[in-house]
C-alpha cells in the first residue's frame, strides 16, 4: 500500500461542538489523535487541544478510528498496515 498521511483531516467533518468540553466555541477545528486501534479525528477547541484527546470508552475510540478510516478512504486493516510500517520506520 502506498504511503498515506493518517493525520490528514482535509476530508474530516468539523463537529458542531468540541469533543472535549462540549461547547460550540468558534475556535474549534479537527485534530487527530492516537486512539485504541489507530488514528482518530476529533473536533476540539484550542483550549481542549492542549489537553489532547478527551477520555473516551474503548468502543467510542474504535468508532472514531473507523470513522476516520472512512474519511481517508481506507479500511481499518489498511490503517493497521500503515501504522505498522510507520512503527518499523521509527524503529530503525
């Protein structure tokens, strides 16, 4: 599989509220974070981004990772392959 930027958020929708504080603040944008099973995208305001991804259940984390795979146009298995390749690169 060709290299793909898993942190690309260009096709990820902006949520109506911040996933961290739940407020519809104007400075929110889409960020990526590592979650259970891969990379997920989250809408966070600037303040909440400082603290990173909000605490979420394993199921919610997996759902967010699967949703991000859809935004990227890849499967969960393909994301796993890309993460493995990324890990191999860092281990060198």
